[in-house]
């Protein structure tokens, strides 16, 4: 969101409601990078993420009068709208994830110093993490994307997902366990070597 | 200052993510810190998660580029279109259609609605016997000649009993 403050967003909402067309565009400019990142993180497909972002903004702008700043921040409200549309896409498509893991060698070379090999190994780890994220269930992925892709607190995650805060916490923890398990299966030495390298 | 109460590995692992972001009570934060200092396996898990989080952030913060200007144009086109009717309006239309489907057959003809006209019960057979007697013409020798007869009825039906009964009445009346 280009670090837009909630007050700025609320002012833009108020201006939009009073008929200022420029304020709509400013809201879009402020929020679209965040919403696109959320949608891409959940759908892992650029075209789907673009479509959902467009749908979410159209819905939000048409229903701007329904937004209640006492109940949630504009950012949270917009996240909720985008998330619900992403869920529709999961249901429609059953998420045909690209299995990047199948393209990876079973045991990747260990990163050593910052050599070209080490850089390559780090990239491999990133691909492994991306693949492992894609293998998570939608509920766990939502929690992880909001947590690490958007830096939301557990309370905010709970608000967006629509679950108790404890559930949000346990979903993030379960996602960690699942990711560690997936990474150990796909690339057993990567995580340990990276830890050693960083120590 | 008192030393914080010890905490078990399971509880520490449960709160690791919240511990890293400082989203737990300071007292619990101190207990976990103390445990991590002493427990190698929990500390290894803590470091492991730390690296994993860094990698996840890298992956999730850098999606492929997108043309935000093109999407904005799409949004403007969509906003310019007339809105669909609201769901409550759609539901009201559906309910009206269903109501009409029910009311039209009830108003015109009532065909197909079984409860509208219950079947008329047959006239008691005893009335028919009285009618026959009224229409009977007595002969000079006192015998009664029936110009009409009761319709045939199966022997096992209750009507057969009426027929038998009516013939008995006739035989009593004839001298």
C-alpha cells in the first residue's frame, strides 16, 4: 500500500463518497500493489490475480457506502473482499498448481560462501519455498500470505479470514510445520545448510 | 527480581511465531526466551523458522510485475456498466413468479388440485328402493309390478344388501 496511513485512506474514502473521481484513482493507486500481492500469493497465477484484483476494486467502489470505519480499517475491508473472491477462484478451479517440485533435483547442492553456486542454491531454495507454499491447503496459505506477505498481526489476520485469533495463530504454526516437512522431503540439505551459512 | 517459571518445549513451540513478532504477553516472552537459551532443540526450531520466514517474505513480496494502468482501465469500464439488480430484488421476483404459478391454476379451472373438490358420495340405495315403490303400479289381484329394476350390483358389495332388503320389502307389501 505504499505505506499509506489509515487516516489518508479514510480521507480518500470520504472524498470518493462525496463524488471526487480523483479520490477513487488515488485509492486504487494506494491499495492496488497490496491487493495484487495478496491475490498473487493466494492464487499463484498472474492472470487470475489481475482479474480478482479488478473484481475486488469494482465491488469495493460500488459498495463504498457500506464500508464502516468503526468496524474495520479500509485495508482490512479491502483484504476481506479480495480474499472472498480468491476463494471463489479456488472453488471454481480447484487450483491446478504447477508442481515446481517435480522440476527440482531431489538433493540440491549446499550453499557455501557467496559464490555463484551459493547464489544458485539460494534461488533453488526460493523455488522450493514457492513450491511448498503452493502445496499448502488454502486455509494455511491464506494465513501465511497475510502474515509474511503483508505483515498482518494475528488479530488482523483473524479479522480478514473471519476466524478467532487463536485459530489464526495455529494456522500459521501448522503452515510452518507443513512447510518444514515439505522442504525436508524435497530438498533435505537446503534449510540446514542455509542455517549453517547464516550462523 | 524473581526468575520466570519454566515452560515446556511443547508450549514454547506453540508460541514461537508470536514470540518472534512480540505479540505475546511480556511475562510469557521472558519465559520463552529463558527456555530458548537453555534448550538446543527448541532453539534449532526457532532458527529454522526464522530462515523459513525470511524466504517466505522474499517469495511473497515479489510477485511478477503487472500493468496496474491496464487494470485501472478495466475497473473504469466495469464501473461504467449498469449494475445488476440487487439480490433482494431478484429473490422478490422469484418469489412472485412462484406465487403466480400456484395461484393461476387455483383461480382458473382448479384442474390438478385434488383437495378443491371432494368426490360426491353415491346416493343411498334405500332411497332408490322407495323411489321404485312409489312408481310401482298395483295390479287388480294386489300384486305390485315394478316397471323399473335396481341396477345389478356385485354380491359382495354393501349395495347387494340394499337390493336384498328392497326385495324383502316388496314381498311384504304384496298380498
